[in-house]
C-alpha cells in the first residue's frame, strides 16, 4: 500500500513557487517602457533564485540534489517509452522526464536573466556596457533574450501538461506535493538518508549567500532610474547645504553663484584656467582632460548618475578645485555648483 513521505524540502518548494511568481511578473512588465525598471528588478530577483537553486542542487537535501533525479539519456528514453504506454515506473522525487524539465527550465531562466541584464547594461539604456557593447551586439543579445523567453513559455506549457498527466498516471496530486512537500510512494520507496542538519544549514547559507551576492553585484552596475537619481541629487545638495550652514547659518544654495564659480578664471602657472578648460562651456557636453581622456558630461540632464554618489562627487570636487583654484572647494561652493548643474 502506498504511503505519503516527505520528499521536497521547504527551500525547493519556496524556490519553485517564487520562480513562478517572478516569471509571471516579468512577462506582465516586459512590453511597457514605464515598467522596465520593475521588469529588470524582477529578472534580477529571478537570477538570485536560480543561482540559489543551482547551488542547492549540489548541497541541499537528498531529493533537491541533481544526482537524485538527473538521469542518463538511455534511462530518460526508457522511461519515456513506458510513460507513453501509460505505465511509468514510480520514483521518489522527480522522474527522469521531470529531471530533464528541471534542468531545461533552470538553464533557460539563466540564459534569460543573464541576457536581460546585459541588454539593460548596454547602449539602449546607457548602461556601463555601452562603451564595449555595440548596437549590433546589443541587438543580438536582446534577440537571444526574447527567443529564450519564447522557449520558456513552451517549456512551461510542457511542464504543466506533464505534471497533470503524471498526476493522473501515478494517481496522486503532484501540484499539492510541491506545496506540502509530501508524495505517495510504494512501501519499498524509503527516502534516502538525509545529510546532517549542520550540512544542510551550511549548504543553505552558502546557496542563499551566493544568490544574494550575485544580485547585489549586478545591482551595483544598474543605471539609476530618473526618480531615484533626482532624489539622490537633492539629498546631496541638502547635505552640502547643511555643512555650509554650519560655517554660515544664512547660506542658501544659489545657482547663479554656482554658474559664476564654474566660469571663473584663475591663474595657474601664468595661464588662465577654469572649469571650462576641461569640461567645456556647456556642462552637458563631453569634456577632455589635459591628457586627452574623455570626460563624461557634468550636468545630470546629460549624465543622470552625476551627483548621486557622495564619495564620487567629493572626489570630483576635491580633484577639480585643487587643479583650478589650488584649494579644496567649500561646502557652500559645492552646494552652489551642484544647484546650478541641476538647472541645466
């Protein structure tokens, strides 16, 4: 007589349904430019879950590990023949065809998320890969992304059909099994010995840590959204303003003073120099260093991530003020110049 035993652990089940929800959200936000930021973050979260599941497939519980359900082509073909005849053999966890589907889904999701990230970091969205990935290359990556998304839809259809048919042939509810973790098995279908609790906890920490690390690493490369950038720029000016008022309580950031500071001429080795020497008279244009190196525009309207990071902004002010004026900028000068740049 068949009996129910615990087969799939909580990590497998949560990962399964979370991936499903993220995939649905990603498809619903894929077509509208206004939802691109949400679409990319759903994809990034999906990448983290996929990385977690891949690692968990080597260090997780017995039935979560790939070695428990990934079979040789000969075994898969033999099982498929029995499946078509309507009398598939019983398996504790995923059957051989299910194992193929797990690998196919994870592989396709990995391709989709990686190509999506590369596309978002490329020239279409002015990401950090714009200088190394040409438009033709970016287009090719996007084509792979969209093709893999179409393939995923087909795989999902086969997956759902296979689960329903297997539930019928095996006379059990496999959908409910992925919720409860339990499944009917023959009397001789004893679950294998599980790794120790310490090994499972350590494996979970490693899998979750690697998934989170990948997400955070890629997220740092993402170009900042307009609303997010505007908030960061306003906050930076407020910080400079607060520091300026500590020296002069009546100080208020003045774009006119910032403009005057930008164009002010200073003597340097018998020559006149100003911010325009390297950054041109239009901060929205690209500049050139004395060595001929390209300098990205200063104005946030042309370079949205300008003035969004305090450390980067301070480093730019310190270097340029020393080069032009021979001293560091005051907090008030930083606030004035930043306020003017934001008006352009």
